[in-house]
C-alpha cells in the first residue's frame, strides 16, 4: 500500500488491551500510526463505568490512571513524529454529568459510544443498543444521543446507526427517527462516524438486500441529504486494523453515497 493512495491520516477512535477485548498497548498503535504516516492518533478506549456490569467489555475503573499514564508517555515520547490524543469512548447517562466534566479536565475529548440505553424495567435499568427491538427502545436511543450531542461533552458520535442493528426493514418511523438524530447532529455541529468495525463484523441479508451490520446504507443516505458532518474511524481493536481493507471499504461506502468525509477534526 502506498502512502499517496492512503485515505486516512487521522484516526480518533482506537482501543487497547485495557478494555479486555482489544489487543496491543498504546505504544503499539502509535508506532503503527507513525508507520502509516498518520498526522494524529486519538486513543479512545472504552471508559470505565461502575454501572455497567459486564467487565469484559471495558476498562476497569482502577486501570484508568494506568491508561492515562500510557497515553501521556507516548504523547511525550513521539511528539516529534505524531500527535497523540488522550480520549475515551463513553456512553451518555444524564445523571452522570459531573463524570464527563471531570474526565474532560484530563482528556483531549470524549467520543460518544451509546452502547446502552436506559430502560426502567430491565434488570439493571439498562438495555444493550445491540438489542433494540421496539419503537420505544429506538426512540429512547435517539433521544439519549440527541441529548448527549446537545450537552457539548462529546467530540463526535461513534457508530450513531448502532440502534439499527436489529432492524431488518427501514420503515417510515425508523427513517424519521434516523432523520431526527441526523438533524440534531447538524444543528449541534457534531460529526457522525462511519464505523469501520461494523464492516469488519461482516454483512447480513435484510429486507432491503445485503447490508453491513453497520454502517447502515439508508441511514447514511439521509446523512448525505441532511448535510451532517461525517468522519470515518477505524475503531481498531488491534494495531494492524488501524488502516486495513475494511477502512478502505468504508471510504468506498461513503464515496458511493456521495458523502464528503472530514479528514481532520479540531481538537
Ligand atoms: Zn470495543
Ligand atoms: Zn470503539
């Protein structure tokens, strides 16, 4: 692969081993980004959250300081070769506002990854965004993402179309809920992310044909018509995924819809 044809120069969504489902240390990702000739690399591992029970999918609270130290060490060590940002991917829960304020004192940014919605009658009051089936659940997801975008805590929205994971048919209500999310992204000037990890996870046949699990074509067609801001993120969970074939598929996906992708964010 030659650098002149490389599409990505900045990636703002990167994980590392402390979340328990990624491999590689911060330095491994930074070295890979330098090798690729990136201008910047944003580390954004899954933030610890006491409320979220499944400890296999995110950093332990006691590991946060180690993560920050690792980021700081690379920021310093490689400052003449690449800009490294220190960030976290995190859910928005309205009663945790102080947590975001506190984290932002230490971090360059927060990326919204709304993997859960609040659902009062669920066992722990939460429901996975991969398991949304009813219109009410979908509306709750959209409401929470909209509130998050208006809060001003988040630099961009990771995989905003995750709520469509179980939607096999994009009916008019789902299309309108998608549009509502997208319009609020435009109003709040919040970039929406085409997430490459959804492409790595593969495709499936829906009522509308063969589709990536995410990004969901119909959603991004609305993004195009509503003129919301768009970035592409690798969402790498291993260093060699930073710029792989799936990243190139994402650029092709955007190009075919006619979406203009922003290459660098103001951090
Ligand atoms: Zn992850
Ligand atoms: Zn992620």
